[in-house]
C-alpha cells in the first residue's frame, strides 16, 4: 500500500483553519507560527495534487475538494480520539477523559452538579463539558466529538434514528411572579388570569422559546393571547427582570431553585395547567463507550435520581 498523502498533524491544521476562519487564528490556536501552518497546507495540496482553499477572499474558504477532505478529516480524528480513550481505559479510571454535552438550560443549571457527583468518585478522570443548542449537541454525539449528553429539546428525526435516546426525567416549567405582585396572595391561578399578566420571555427565535411555546400550546393555553412585555436573551436576565417586578415568566424549575429558596420570586400553580419537558440522555450505540462514560451513566444518574439528591425535588425522575 502506498504511503498516505497526509499526516494527522495536517488534518488537525486543516480542521483548525476551518473552525477558526483563518490561517493566523489557526496558528494561534495550535501554538505554532503562521508560516508553519501555511507550509503544511501547501505540502498537503502538493501531495494531493489539488487546491484545498480558495485564496481569493478575505476568509479561508474550502474548495469542493477541501470540503470532501474535511468530512473525512472529522471522522479520522474522531477515531483517533476514540483509540486514545480506549487505551486510557486500561488504567481503570485512574486516568482518561470524559466529554459530556448539554443543551443550554441543562448545561447551565443541571450538568455542572452531575459532573461534581462524578468527580467526587473519579477525581483522576478529566471531564470536559460542551454546552450548545440541542441540534448541535446531537450532531456532536453522532460525530463522536462528545461521549454522551443531556438535552431538554427535540432532536431532528435523522438524529433520533442514529442515537440512543433515553428519557430519564421531566423538568417542570413553572409560572413565576414578583413577590409583591397583585396575585401574590393567591395559591392557584386560573388559566384566564394568565392573559392579564405581562410576560417576559426569551427571544422569539430562541430554540428554548419555541419549545416552551409548544409545551404551553399543548397544555391548552392560547399563547397568542399572552401579553409579551419584553424579550430577553437569557434565563438569567429573565429571572432578574422578574425579581425587579417587571413581569411574569415561565421558567424551568431547575433554573430557579436558589431564587425560590431565597424567596426573591414567587412560584404559583395554575389550575388545569401542568407544563413539563422531557430530559433525555443521548449517546451513540455504535461508537466505543469508554469506562468513564459507563461510570457516568451507572453511578451519577442513579445517585442524581435518588431521594437524597437535592435535585430530586426539582425534577420528576423516571
């Protein structure tokens, strides 16, 4: 068999240029000089006898040949990472790494505490958390860039057919109000009362906002009749606005534990309205499953779901 026309270093450089958008930024990311990056790409193009980048623009753009190589590049480097993790597993969790992913809400409020439980038992395992949209997280698991992930949104159908998706809990979307609101003395609101409130929501293009709207609609609420006072770009901003008395909001209970405990916001029940979203564990059944990944699934999630866990009251565990 003839020698391969590329090296792993050249593939790493190619991926870095695409991810960073320029030769200069790729060099900075890889801690090498820009001339060294340019030389490696020139050698790669010479060995393949094809141009990989269109150098006419201000940004590094791949040619058709470059796009094809990048597709295989991701798969090759992913397999190399799997091989390294498999070898690390020989040390029986005395070393090794675990890459976990999460969608925005679960990544911000839930996954850090789950990682903490894991680190208490396996302090020598390096853990990396990647927080992205549900769609991007799903593709990262499918491509082998993430070992497993916890998401709260819906995956595209093509990913549902590839990944193992295990629902394990539901998170309530709770109605929260300022503590000095006129409804503060009530224990239960009627659905009709919601149309008299001023709401603070995420931006209408937000994936999380779309999930919330769909859940509310499925619960029989006419969301087009809700008065939207303000749209913000994060749950933290919404919580602060509610605490400042600017309006009401529907927020995941897991994101408001501290505020409820401190009594800086008020959670009210709505008659005949219970809104919950599924939390799902996703992984790729056809890819190598490291011992660290197995340990996370077998030890962290059951411990997280136990009645002794401070999270148990926040979520309805399956």
